[in-house]
């Protein structure tokens, strides 16, 4: 639709909700109308450099100021709780418009993946009787959530025309359910010492936090953490490089204001840590040396050992088909793979995680090739990692882009990380998006090569991109592809 047709009162009033819905402890008046597509807009003013602040100005010039929330000033849980408490009060008074708005309400979230995960966590934790679906406007660096659901990798713009066009897409978007995942980590308690310093743990709302003494996960003599994620959990190579990059940026923030410098620094870290070396020359512990991996199939009740090839030094448990800036490590297996290996199309609402392995950085670069993918290990409803005293004192883990260094047992105790399905949230998706659904269109069938040929893929990638010491990023390739 042309911008001049969008920038009209009839189009804009379809999205308006009265500011009174966001007031607290006041005598709320009955709602005057039934907007066709009422929205609450949450914007992280700290995301995207100056873009977050510019978006707030533009959205507030179009909508009522109260329905555009700056996440730097107001907590999203308080805002959403106020709106739904007021709607409930009006519903009890028989206000039909309140029923309508509750049914039609949609959320727009502008920020990075961390911001989107924050709002998703709030909506999930509030356990609303009719939770609103969420559209994610890309504003950060990774933007895996927006990309998976068709909203793009880059911010569409902060001017009035761009914002109106995005609102028009929200109006026509379809609802799609998405799985969320619970993660639990348990380790032997060390007297007078926290197992992992708080700054080392991920900081987003749905990251690890210690369980209380009354939590049913608590085990005497152990420190237990619980949290959740929407996109992925990873361990090994990618998390180690990401951890080093985050630490370097934290120590010297003034050096990370230029994208080319950021890319160069990241590339050096990948090279100096040996991830471009072939598996037989890389001395980093393989996943099979670090831990035992067990999986449980959907509908099953027994744990099965998952065989991890010795060459695999990084493992990713993936919920969405968008990882590290839009790459798809699982790909779309062809019908032969699905039949012979009991694989199903990767869907975001099937209660399954796709488990993928990588040997080294060259293997990761295979994802840039058409139909490229990692080593498909399994699909599972639950996953358990058991770490015993062994070949390393620590490993590196990452949840939805946030890395940390995890100490491993030095004595005869066990560190356990267990992932299980939690619940579902409602997303807004653009028709034809990458995310597949069991209730809608599955992803297209792939034409990938056999996993046994993936070593040959590595060689082709090396020829294309040059040797490690002369590695150059191809045009349009962002370092977030590795992060």
C-alpha cells in the first residue's frame, strides 16, 4: 500500500488504544471504540545506536504517546500487567470494547534478540488468559528472531513512512506459535564460594538464576540454576570465540565503534584460537571428551545416549532456523534423510530441538554455501549433558548470544545441564517466512549433500575463501555469522 494511503487518520486510528488503559489506581472510563489492530509498542532506546531514540519519537508522533513504551524508562511487566488489569476491570463492567481489545491486541518490540527475548519472557511468565502475539522489529546486531519470522535482518527505517509500512505489515501478519525451552544446570556446591561469578552468567531475563531453597529443582549440597531460551543453546568453539570477543569489547569499548574493526578483531580471535585448524591438529577437547550427551524423544520416557563424532568441537541445540545473523545450521533435510534417519522438517512449534555439530571454523563457513549445513546429530524433546572429571577444567557455553565460561568438575562430582520443553508463545509472522510450523506450511524440502561428503565441502570452502592466514570476509558477510 502506498505511503500516502497509510498516513491517514482512518489507517492510524485502527492501531490506537486510549492512554487510560495504562493508568493505575484511577477510575477508568469505558472504552470509546473498537480499534481494528490495537498495539502496544516497546522500544529499547539503547539498541541500534541512535535508532532506538529516533523510533520512539516517530512512533509517538503517530500513536498515543502512552502506548509507546521506552524500555529504558519503564519495565515491560508493569506496563502489560496494568493494561490487562484495566481490561479485566472493564470486562467485569460489561464493556464489550474491552473484550475486543484484549482479543485483537498485538505487541511490537523494537530491539535486538535480547530485547525480544525479554518481552517474550514477560508475556510468558505473566500467564495471561489471552496473551497477545508479538512482532519483532529488528534493531540490534543479530536479529535472529525477526529474521526467522520474516521481519528482516536490518531495521527498515525510523522515518514516518518506514514506520507506517511496518505497522501495515503487522496488521496483515499471521499468528504462529513458538516453543520456549527450560534449562537447568546443577553442580556440587563449594563452601563459601559461588560456582560461577554473577558477572560471568548471562544477564537477560530468561538466563540462569539460582533456584530458591523451596524450588523442586533444589538438591541439598548442590548449586542449581534455572533459566530459559528461545533460539539456541551452544557449547564449544562458537561460544569460546564469542566469549573472548565480549571480554575484549568490555575491556576496550573505545576500540569497538567501527564495524570493520569489530570484524577484524573477531577474525583474529577465530584464527589465534586455532578454530581454522583441521580436527586432527586442533588440540581443543571434543564434545565427546567433555561430556556424555543423552536425549529423549518426544513422547518418550527413557534417555538414549547420543553418539557424538570425535571430530565435533562445537554443538548447537537450535529452536529457530536463524543462528548468528541468519544462518541455518540444520538446513532442510531431503526426503531420503527424513525417511532413513527419522528426521522431521524443522518447525518452531513441534516441541523438538535440532542438535547440530561443527568440527572447526571451516565447517561453520559451509553454512554460507547454498544448502550448506552442519553435522545433523538428532532432534530431541529433552537433552542432558553430563560433565565428569576429564580433559578440561572449563568449557564455554552460550544462550541466545550471551556467552560464559563454565567450570567443569575437578573431582568425582558431576555437572549436569538439562534442557526441556517449557511452553509456547504467540509470534506474528510474515507469509513465506523461514520459520516452519506443524499447523501451517513446513519449510521446503532441501537438496543437501550427504553428511559423509561434508569434509569435501570444507575443502571447497577453503578454496573459495583462501587459507586461514589470508582469510578475507566475502562482500556482504558480517562477523556476526561467526558469533
